[in-house]
C-alpha cells in the first residue's frame, strides 16, 4: 500500500501538451493517471468537467459544476470527497472515507465501514452504508439509507429519510422530517417535531418522537417508545415493549405480554393488551383498552376509558373519568372521584369507586365492590360478592347467596338479596330489601328500612341506635 502524504499547495494545473494522461504541477513533477490510477496522491480543483480513470477501477467519479476531490490511491484509506453546490456525485468509498456534499447536491454513495457522510441543504442522497457509517443530512434533504450495524444517522429539519437500519443503528431526525425506518435490534430512533415516522423495530429498539409527530411503529420485544406532544402513533408492540405517549397524542396500540403503556394528558389511546401489560393514562385522555389477564390499567383524571380486561387485570381510574369495563376473573378496578363507570366483571373482581361516581356493575361470584361518597352504583352481584357503599350513595343491588352489603351514611339502598346475604346499613339510610331465607339485615341510626323477608331462623332485622 502506498503511503499517503499530504501534497504541497497547488497553485495551478495545466495539461502537458500532447499528454492527456499526465498532470504537470508547478514544481515540475508529474503524476501518471493513465497507468497507475491516482497513485501516491493527487489534488485536483476542477471548474467544469469530468474526472475519469481508464485503466484502474474508479474509486470516485464525480460530474460537477464546482467540485473538489482530494483522494488517495485505490488501496489508500483516509479519503475525503467534498462536493460543491449543484453537484451530482457517485461515490464508492472505502474505509475511512469522509463525504461532504454541498447544497443542491445529488449524491449516490456506497460507503464502507468507517465512512462519514455529511449532506448539505436541498440535497438528494442515496446511501448504502456499511458498519460504523456516520451520516448527517442537512435541511430540505432527501436521504435513502441502508445502514449496517453501528451506523449513526442524524437528519436536519425538512428532511425525508428512508432508512433500513441494522442492529446498533442510531437515528435522529430533525423537525418537519419524514422518516421511514426498518430497524433491527438495539436501534435508537429519535424524531423531532412535526415528523412523520414509519418504523418496524426489532428487539431493544428505542423510539422517541417529538411533538406534532405521526408515528406508525411495529415493535418487537424489548422496544421502548416515547412519543411527544400532539403526536399520532400507531403501534403494534411485542412482549416487553414500553410505550410512553405525550400530551395531545393519539395512540393505537396492540401490546403483547409485559408491555407498559403510559399516555400523557389529552391523549386518545386505543390499546389491545396481552397478559402482564401495564397501562397508565394521563388526564383528559380517551382510552379504548382490550386487556388480557394480568394487565394493570391506571386511568387519569378527565379520562374516557373503554376497557375489556381479562383475568387479574388491575384498573385504577382518576377523577372525572368515564370508564366502561368488561373485566375477567381477578380484575381490580378502582375509580376516582366524579367518575362514570359501567363495569361487567367476572369472578374475583374487586371494584373500588371514588366520590361522586356513577357505577353500573354486573358482578360475578367473588366480586368485591366498594363505592365512595356521592356514588350511584347499580350492581348485580353473584355469590360471595362484597359491596360497601360510601356516604350519600344510591345503591341498587341484586345480590345472590352469600353476598355482603354494607352501606354508608345518607345512603339509599335498593337490595334484592338471596339466601345468606348480609346487609348492614349506615345512618340516615333508606334501605329497601327483599331478603331470602337466612338474610341478616342490620340498620344504623335514623334509617328507614323496608324489608320483605322470607320465613327462616336467620331472617331478622334489628335497629342499632
């Protein structure tokens, strides 16, 4: 390999008469381009024209109005290609090449490992990059990149980027950017504001989108997705995906086991969640959730939530929330104040409602229901259901055998109870009970109890002062 040496400054170049393949320098030396290619080194400022090599395979072929090429020989590293404005560049770059394109440049680059590419504004770049390539694109740039492992891609504003990235790729897009990315494992993608991203991400991918971003993401296991405010995200997420959405975000998520979803305020979320999914929604959020067993759902204030939850799902709603739930066995539902909840729950469900809450509940065996103050619950409860109502609550309950009902103060309770039901009413409560054999009813002070009871040794009512 010829040793690369920095050439002396070049003041002028002229073609030697009758020799089209030799260049004469001011010092009197010549460089043979016909037989050796660009051998030791050559510095060629060009005004207009084309640089060609005949006997050697060209490493760089550039057609330009204004162009400067500084290059070593075919087997020399540390090449630098700098193109001026309004330039068309076709570059096959070896290891260590640096490519810098000026404004209004069309660059088609095949880059080997260690290549650095920087494109100027209003540039069209088509790049096939090997491992450890660094690509930085300027504003108003169109880039099409196929990047190997370790590639770093940074796009400036108003850029259109279409990227196929291998494992270890880092992609950062600027504002007003359109990015279409197919990313392998361990890819990091950060998009700026007003960005449109279409991402297919493998395991370990991290995706962060800026404000006013449209993101369509298919994410494998271990993907982390963070969306900024005013973002539209369409996400299909595998097991272990973490999704965090910012305010004023629209998310459509199909999440596998272990997915974590956190939505910011003023967010519209449509989620299909598998077992082990965690969902947290911010205030003023609209959430449509289909959740498998083991899902945890936390809904913030002023949120509209529609949830279909499988076994062992946990649901917590904030204040001023409208929630519609279909919950399987083992589901826990906690609603905040000023919440409207319509719940169909299976065996083993626990429901806790906050103050000023309206709940409509159809509960299977083993359901626990606790209602807060100023709550209106409508409950159809199976065997083993526990219902506790807070103060100023209106409860309409149809209870099966083994149901326990405890009402708080200033509560109106309408109960149809099967055999073995226990009813305890608080002070200033109006209770209307139709009780089967074996029902126990205990009323508090200043309580009005209207009881229709069947005969049996356990059917009684007592006033507790």
